[in-house]
């Protein structure tokens, strides 16, 4: 099942939305918790101030602690329009000096601080089924040896109302921030998409005839430079393929023109001749021309395949080059017998492995042998050898012909160059071999054969794996 097309902008927004939403929620919760913390501190401070106000009403008479509060003062202390206030002052032995009701004690009464006259603690409790916040202060009044404990409690109504207000106040703010962030994300991804589209238009407007690579700094933003580099690599491959095709077409047109013209002349001559013997001679010439044309066409096709710079047509795989060489010689044996050539093989029957394209390697060996048969000695000797020396796999073709002049060895691999124009070759044999060697990382060398003629050798690098 094909994968559904996707939008780059959609991918960016999906990647941004969830983290952004989580971040905003975390920010809202953090703001609420922080506000609640400071609100608790404010109200706790008020509780402490109330407890210290009660402490100001304590009197020390001799060594006895007394506390007298008028009903008016007590009403003023407990008055609140929202919450209910509780107060409780006791001696350390539990004797109550003042109280609006018994208040729960803290789990542990704190000792007096060294730098403070009172030790305090805050805790939550329940009074009459209602949640309250309690402050407990343990202190020793000046002039007395008797410690006292002051507790002040307040219900949590005001605190809860403040928390709700803070929460409700944060919702519009967080919503506004969320909408603003959404707009920024949408506009930002849109701007990135416009830059991407602009870079795509510049890539699309590149001239096809020139196939020139683009400068990444001028063609696209920094994030798209890898795409521009990939485009330039594609342009380079297409340019090389285009050049190869143009060379092939030009060479083919040039080389096919002469044999086609010759065939036309031979055919016109055969049509004009009335003598059957002359017609047979003309038709024999026509057959020779067709044979040469067929050979040229085959060589051109092999050349086109061997020079494919993109490598799309090559299927590299392990090849037993010894076995492949013997098979190539078996196919050429009938032609060698007709030509009176002693065609032989030296080397192992099998087991010499390299990585390559079997058809091209077979054509390389066939072209080397065919070249030796065309330009070697009449009824001569040709030996093909396969050997492994110092990790290199070497395929050599030796003949006892006139050899190749050392001054011309650099030119024999040029396309359509022939040292002997009288032969029936087309000047592509060694050029094809050189192309195939280059595609396989091998080297082509030409020297003098031990048989006295030419030695043409393909040396393949050491094969691993």
C-alpha cells in the first residue's frame, strides 16, 4: 500500500503543536502553583500577626502568666466577613488562658529558636468538619519561666476564592499566549514553505541544455543545501550521460555513413549487372559489407553500454573469470579454425573469482582475441592466459604477429583509430576494452609478447570479501 503524501508544513506544525501545548499547560500550572504558594504565605503571615497580637495581651505578675481579654476585644479578634477565626492560648501544662474553642495541636511543639523569642509552625487541621489553617507559636513571655502556646486558626474560604480567581485569571492569558503561539507557528512555517517553494522554482528554472550545477548559497536556504548538492550530483550524472549519448550518436552516424554508402553502391552495381557471375560478385561484396556493418553495429552497442557513466545498466556480481575466458574461447574457436589460427588457453580451468559484469568481461576478452586475429600473423598463434600474481588477476592475450609499434600504443585505444586502414576492423576493439577495464577498476597495458607479437593485458585489483 502506497504511503499517503504528506505536507512539510503539516509535519512542522504537528511537531510544534504538542510540545507547545504541553509547555503552555505546564506554564499555566506552574503559574497557578506559584500564585497559590505566595497567597498561602500572605495569609499565613496574617495568621502569625494575629497570634502575635494575642501575645501582646499576655501579662506577667510575679512568676504567673495572666491574660485578660474583654468581650469587645475578643469579638474584634474573631471578626471576619468570610472566614471563621479561632484562637487558643494555653500554658505548657495545658491550662487555657484564652480560647474560643479547643484547637488541634501540632504533631510536635517546636522549641524556641536561638535567634527568636518564638518558635512557630503551620499545619492543616479540621474543626467542626471544616478545613482550617493553623499557626502555632511556642514562646516564653519576658519575666516568666512558664512557656505558653498560642494557636490561631482560620477556615480556608478566602484562600480557595483567591485560588479560583488566580486560575480564572490565568486562563484568558494562557489562551491568548496559545493563540499567539499558534499564529507565530503558522506564519513561521508558511515563511519556511515559501522559501522552500522559491528554492524549488529556482531549481526548476535551471537551463536544461547547459545542465550546470547550482551554487547552494545562491539557490536555497542553508537547510536545503543538501538537497541542492543532491541536485548537482544528479545534474553531473545527467550531463555525463548526455555527453556519452551525444558522443555515441556522433560516432555512430560518422561510422555508419561509409558502410551504408558502400552497401548502396554494391546494390546498385548488382542491379545494373546482367551477367550472373558479375551479379554474384556484387552480391558477395554486399554480403561482406553487411557483415562488416553488423560487426560495427555490435561494437557500437557494446561501447554504448560500457561507457554508461551512471552504472545503471551494470549488475556487478562474483564471476569466475577463468571459466568465463574458456567459454569465450570456445565460441571463437570455429572462426579461429577457419582463419587457420592456433587459439589456445593457459591457466586454471576455474576458481579465479572477481566482481564484475559477466557480459562486458566476455566482450572484453572476445575483442582482445578478435583484434589479435585481425591484425596478427596469418595462420598465427594466439594464447589467452589467466593468472593471479601478487593479488592481481591478470588476463593476457599474446600473439606472434607483427606487434604494435611502441610509438602507437598510446593511440590504439582511441575510438575509430586504425593503424592499418586496409583491414576490416572498425577501430573500436581496444577502445571498448579500455572502457570496460575502467568500469571494473582494471588497467589495460600493451607490450611485447613472448611469442614475438603483441601482448595486451588486463590487470584487475585484488578482490576481497
